[in-house]
C-alpha cells in the first residue's frame, strides 16, 4: 500500500501536492496549499498556483470523532457526481467540479472566493435570516423534484452501504441503542429509509454545509449523496433549525419561524398533491423527532448544546413525550417546540 492509501494521513498537504503534480495539475513546488476546515470526514485543501485557485477534497477512512466511525473513502466519487448533477439542474447552487481522480480518492472544485458566510456560524451568532431558510428549502425541493424516479441516477448513486455507514448507523441506530425503549422503532425507521428509493438525496443537508453571500446560497459537502428517501434531507435540515432555535432559547430572534419557512418553500417546489403532502409531512415529522434525539445521543452530537445546562435533556424529554404517537405534523412539532422553548429559564 502506498502512503496515499493509509487510513491516517501523516502529511495531507504534501501528499495532495504530490497527487496534483502526478496528475499534471501542478508544475512544481511554487503552489501554496492551505488546509481548510474539513469537518470530521475529509481533508479540504485550498491550492493557489499562479492566477489559478481551486479546492481539493479527499475523504478519510476514519472520521475525526470520539467514537470509532469508519467509512469507505470511495464515497468521494458520489460527492463529485452529486455536484455535477445538481450543477446541471441549478447552476451556481454548488461549486463547479474541475478534476476527479477516483482511484486516488480526491477531486478538485472551484474556489468560490472570499466574503462567504457559513450559515451555521451566522445562526449561532444570532442571525436568523428567514430568506436563507426559504432558499435552502427551495433548492432542496427543486433537486428532489428534478431527480425523482430517475433510473440513471438511481444506478449512479446505488451506494446504500455508504449511506448506512455515515447516516443510519451513527445517527438512528446509535441513538436507538442508547435509548433501549425506542431501539426497535429507530431500527425500523432506519430499515424503512434504507429500502426507500425515490430521488437524489444530499445526506448532510445542514447549515454547516451551506455558504451564503449577498443572497446567494451554495451547497457543499455532499459525500453522503444517495438515491433514496427525500424525507431524510428535509428532516435533517429542520432538525438543525430547531436545535439552533433551542440554542438561543428562551429568546426568539426569529429562529422559531425558520423551520416552517424552509418546509413551506420545499413543498412549493415539490408540487405535491394534498394527499402526497400530508403523507410526506407526517413521515418527515416522525423522522425529525428521531434525528433531533440523534444529534444529542448519536455518534456526532451537536457541540453547541453540550455547554448549555439542561438543553440536551430538553431534547430528550421533548422527543420522549411525542415519539410514541408518531402522528405529529411538521407544523405541530415546530409549534410545540417553541411553546416549550419559551418556558426555559433565562440564564
């Protein structure tokens, strides 16, 4: 095995430099390579060479989290496929793909430039921009509608093991094991999702993977892309919007209107019939409750609630009291969430 294939890369910057030179993308050592924040699952490196700047992304075999969490680095290819597919549907909604090398496990994409804000950080800082929530929901709805039932994409994104390793096991199944009274329900939901094949799914559609600048929204980090269940994407997004509202609770600051704004924008793009919308809404609401619990007791808990006394337990209590019925709507979850959040004592 050569050094590029190891699970733990000792010097990712120099290894990426060597790969780019070998592929004819760099001519020597004059380029400046700068590591960027790549999250827990990959190396992300900015490459500036002369008047050309791009970003290189390479998937890791072992994710940077407390628990042991392994995933096939071949997921890298599904990420650039997703970006190319979505770029054809919504030009500008994702960075352009410049170069791919699946055997070496990396690809290059355009550098978007300076001045972009990370939506997660903006919200943690207190900025509740309803227009961004609506745009994020609308983009997701358009992707799901445009790819729904596409047999070519179903074959191209037939990567259930990857989705299982990165989403179903670390989120739903882990949360279920840590709450034995709900384990069978979480296992059944994971199986329902695993066997659903409807459209192209991002798999990590969260504010940390969305950049914002002057009204433009750009989606990143789609390495979990899969042809599967669209309710996962919407529930995943809404779980983050609810948890950001909890972070600021009992203050509102506009956060409690954002889940409804995102869901409404999504529904307008999907063009559901009334019956389809109601069924999808309830399916998503139930998954939303499970994912909120998973973001507290799964393998990748949201870090910003851990320092706030009692807010992780707030999530546990909220889900525990509502999951048994399993018939809530998204609007009901949002309303009850706000009613309970406003009762939290001010610090």
